C-alpha cells in the first residue's frame, strides 16, 4: 500500500463539514494498562488491558457559520456527536474512521494580522471504528430512497455494527425532515432487506448528528443506508459511515 500524503482528507463533526476549514485532524485510541506482575516472575513486568478510550483533535481556519456556529452548539450541548475522518475522500466505500465524542474544548482567535484559527478536541464515548462510507456528502436527496450496498461482513454475538450520520444541510418548506435507517441483506442486490436500526428524524434544528448501532448476531454480510424524506420541495446533504467492532 502506498504512503499517503493528506490532501483530499474530509472532516465531519456533527452537522458540520469542516473539510474546507480544517487543516489538521487526529484520532487516537488507547487501552488502559493494568499491572498484574506477581512475585516469582523473574523480575518481568506483566500487564492486562483495561478500559479503551478514544479522542479527537482538529484545527483549521475559523469561519462563522460552518465552524463557529456548530462548534459552540456542540460544546454547550453537552452531548456526544459523531466525528468522521475520511483520509482519501468520501465516496461510497472509501475508508472512514469515526466515533462518537463529546466536544471538550474549543479555542479561537490569534494576534492581529494572523489568519483566524480554531482548535477543538473531543473525548470519545464509543469505539473508534475503521469502516466505510455508505453515503457520500455531495449527493442531494430530494425523495425517499436507498444507497449503495457495502460488504462489511456478518456480526458475531459479541459484535455491533455502528453508523455515523451527519446531516449537513436541510432545505425546503413545510418542516422538511429525513429519517435514515440501516439495512442488511445476504446479497448485494438487496432483494429482501432487513431494517436493523433507524435514526430519529433530522430537521433544520435537531437530530443532524447521530450515532446508532446494531447488535449481533447478524448473518447478513451486505449493508446499506436508506432514507425517508418529508416536507415540501425537501433537499438534504448527508454523510453516513458504517463500521463493525
């Protein structure tokens, strides 16, 4: 696999697409180290793994609506939101790293004459997933439909499938809303899809960053997202990512 220079990286946080305003993003996962060294072990230290933890750090150029508005709402909202990082782009089946994280800091401002920066960090409240994009952010949806099938494999009884949903824009009249569901099937054709999880309705003012999961066991190996829209002349841009842990 070729070494990657980060050029077309995409960054999504809650309802915000930070790609055009971000120039750094880091996701980390750690496992707590618990010492178990007994007497008579020849002086060698032994350990067990404890709790897992994840964290997100990102930075870029400040902007009032796409950065500041969403960052302040996420910080003061005191609830975790999905964060998704796509190293090489955000087309269907592209690699996506994602988690659900509580925004814990937001820094903005610098000296006179400097480009206004922003810096944020978040602490994870879910696993860090290595998954795939299931719906691209640049395709507007104006009617109910379904996305492209992605092969992620089945779930054992100890596994879950996680989905990150970022509703990036909402347009229309008559209170437009979109509900996204996760479906599975045993073939790419989705002749008999099974609904595994459903988001709450996302509107212009609520539900635009969601994180849902599906408990195993599930024998189906193919997955996709589907959506139901309502309102007058509705239009939605959203990103969805799926991953198994």
